[in-house]
C-alpha cells in the first residue's frame, strides 16, 4: 500500500469522501430488465466491485426521458419515480461495502436505440445522424430543449432520493449534449448553435437545473469529449473554451474523447499506450483546478500511481479492468498484483457484446463477471482425477478450475511453455497486452499444489491412461487452415521460402524486424490477416490485402474492426476484395478477381485463411474413454477455431461436467 500512497489517499469532494482514487466509470451492461428496472444480476455485478474495494462506482448511463433518451437494448431508467426503489436497493447494497455511488444521467439524442422509438424520429441539435448509417434525427425546437433540461433536473432529484452520492451529466460520446457541443452535429443558427458560447448553452442550463434540484452540497460530475478526433470536430482548445462557460457549478470534470465514428479512441483499442489520455486530463486540471478523472487503458497500479503523483488527474477510472478483475483495488492494497487479471483490451465481451450484438456483457478472461470466485467455495465430494491435454488459455482455465474445487489435476502441454496461441500472438507488438493473461494463468497454476503442469511431451493415450483419470479434457487448440491450393504446400513455411503462415511468421518474428519498403501481400482479411497487415503497414512496408469477401474484418469485434479499417486507410493498404487465391509461387501469388487474373509479386507473402480445430488426439482418446468408461470433453479451439472468450468459458464449464458426474458438492 505504501508503494501506492496516492491511490489509497482519501479525497473529499463537496461532502462526498472517497476512500481511494479508483473509480468505476459508467459502462453499459445489458443487465437491466426490459422495462428499465434494476435486475438481480445488476445488483450482484455492482456489489462484487464494491466488495473489491472500488472507491466510487458510477452506474451505467440511465434514461432520463423514455423512449427518446434511451440507449442500448436494455437500459436502466430514472424518468419516473417508480424506478427509485430499485435504484435505492442498488445504492444500499454498494454502500454496505464502503463504496460511494454515482449515476450517469444521459439523453441519447440521435443515438437513441431505434427499437424503442416505435418509428418516431430521434431528437438532436440538427438533422445530422450521430454515426454512419444512423437514423436522421429531428432538430429540436426551443420548447424541446427546455423540456429536456427539466428532465435532467427531475432525474437528478430522483438520483438523490435513491441514495446516490453524486450524479454525472454525460456531455460526450455523440449523445445529445455532445450533439450540441460538436460542430459535426450542430448546424443551428439560434442561441444554441454557431459560436462556442451558444453551443455550450444547453450544457450550462442542464447543469444549472441539476444544481437547483440537488442543492449546493451534492457533487456533480460532467463527462465530455475533449477531442472529437474527426475532421471538423472539436479540439481541446474549443472544449476548454466551452467548459469555461458551463463548468462553474460542477465539482468533477471527467475527461474523455471521441465520437461514434472514432469509437476506437473512446473505448480504447488494444495498442494504445497505457494511460494515453493523461496529458489531456492534465490540460483540464491545470485550467480549472477541479478534481479531474482520466481513463484510457489504465491497467496497472504503477500507471495509476504515476498519473496521480505527477498531477495529471485526481481520480483514475478503470472500466474494463474492473470487469476483468472486480478485486483490483483489494489485490493492489494487499500486495497481490501477481493474482490480478489484467484487462487485455480485446473489447469483445464488453463493448462488442453490448454495442454490436445486443448481448449482456461478458469478459474474455473472466468467465464469471457476476459471481466472481464464488465457485471456489464448492468442492468435490470424493477423489476425482482430471487430465487436461493442451495448456492454451482454454486448457489452463479448465485445469485451474478443476484444481480449485479439489480435483487432482494434470495439465499436459506438448510445447515447452504454456499459453498456446494467445502467448504466440502476443509477440506481435500491437497485441502485447494479450500476454498478461497467460502470465496470470501461470501464476494461478503455480499457486495450486494439486495441479501438475507437464510440458515438452506429446501425451499419448497410454500416458493418459497411466494417470487413471475420471475425466479428460481435450484442449489441443488449432492450426492454420491450409486448403488444397496449387503450390501452397510446396512453399509455405519451408526453409528459405518467402511464403508464411501466421505460425511461420510468429516463429521467425525477428526476421521481419526491418520491413521498410518491402512488398508484402497478405491473403485473408480476417482477424489473423489483419494482424499481419497491421504489423507490416505500421513498419513502412507496402502491403496488399486479398480477401474473398466484399470487405475485410467481417467477424471482428466492433472496436477492432473500426481501428483496423482506420489503419488500412491511414497506411494506404491496397485492398483486393472479392478476390480468390488461385496459386502460390516462389515470389508471387496468382489470384482471380471477377474473372480477371492478378499476379501479385512480394518480398514476403502470407497465407492467413483462418485457423482450424486440431483434433489429432481426439478420436483415439474418445475410443479409449468409451472402452474404459472415462468422460472425454473437447473444449476451446479444438472444437472450432474461435476466440479466447469461448475457450475460457468452456474451461470454466468443467464445473457443469463435474456436476453432471455427480461429484461436485
């Protein structure tokens, strides 16, 4: 704790005392009931973070005026007194653990969820959609504007009645107030448009109304996008000026960035530097001398402490990191950093689930974000021996889970080190954060005396049988998909060849240290192909991308896809879409695009057509299991090549297998 004295120094803001400087920012969950009520899942989810020591928890943005203010498939509401009891139950739960609780008040404006509008137009400053292909909104009348101002005030009063310690007004991220602040959306010529002062007017009036309703001794936070990161949008100097018109009655300034079309900076893409927004928050803090919040890939206590000690911000917002590790604060405080799950910034279970897929949020590296480690309280009722084949992320999760509930467990890995494809991919500099998860899992393995990791030996059925298991988990992962294309097997990953699979690249990464001005052709525009494209494009190569589909990145999560599309444009990657690989040559690919034959020469050629399940051990194992009445379960990429989130979930699902076997109490 002494190492991080700034993190654990209390602070009082307008009567609200926080026990530490770590706050959970508002993040949508899709846990609310269909009518906007608080659910039991929500209560458990937030309480777990309060138990974990978080100083201030800001509940996800709530709807202040249904349906026009609504955001997301399911969203909490605060536009009627009937929602106060449920919200009070929520604050009551969190207060028990010493956490302060805030709530973000929001009007979605043009970003309103279409399914709730019943074919009505959303509202905005002007008739400009808030995102590409978004609904065209109706420009608000002055009467509309003043009605919305009143709605913010009414919602703030309800928040105080519900026991919240603070309210946050959302004026960023392409929601309604941002749609007035940003010239990207605001094309008005009245007192709410045009000049910086006019564009800031609605925010000033909202703050005035909220302050009138909650009184002088109640904290108000304002969240805003200091930089839009789009052409024609606001820059920090614009926002600083607009803040000078409206921040006088605000207690906390929450610094964020970006609009809908630059979502990869709002919900930080994987390769952004840890704490990369700290310079922006410093500008705001130095100007207004008020408690300032910063977020942005802050995953380690060392970075958080540095930001605080150097005066870049007063409060550290850790969002996805608290989804991944609810005990973040407690583990830091008690010197257990090695046992922390560090968010890998993949944005799959959190952002992509909620925004792109209308699912409740999940986490790639934490298979139970609602109940946490509660499963460890269970135990097998009799001796159970479990063998796990393959120490990738799925296999490691299965082995650890089995050992943690009392099974005598063996984890067998043919390679010299555990970690699987996740560890290999993390050797790409832009994917380095992924390495934190295998590192955490290794620490977890090392802490379990009833789990034996055996590496460097290909496990045979005879080896497995000698351990006399009751349950065998096959988690042998995946290998590159190499279809029968003319010349492919003659050249790929061969000595002195210029043609590589992703495995061939990762096994020889130092050979590609200086690719400046090299001609690189990548076959396949899925996740793997785009990772390879990104690596070479960022390092000065001339890259061409070949994809059979009309566009690359079809199955990527929303944030990664947005960042990859931006990368392709920024670095001038030549794209051959609707194009099929015909043959592989020593230094060129032959492809076909709508009847035209293309010859694509290269210095380096990569065939990245995806991955396929590696099931080489499965069939003999299943036969042996059937003969000897031993359960055989196949999980992870050895079922089908997918993502970390799928394999880790299936690894934790070993609990269900043990239940089905009747051995788990």
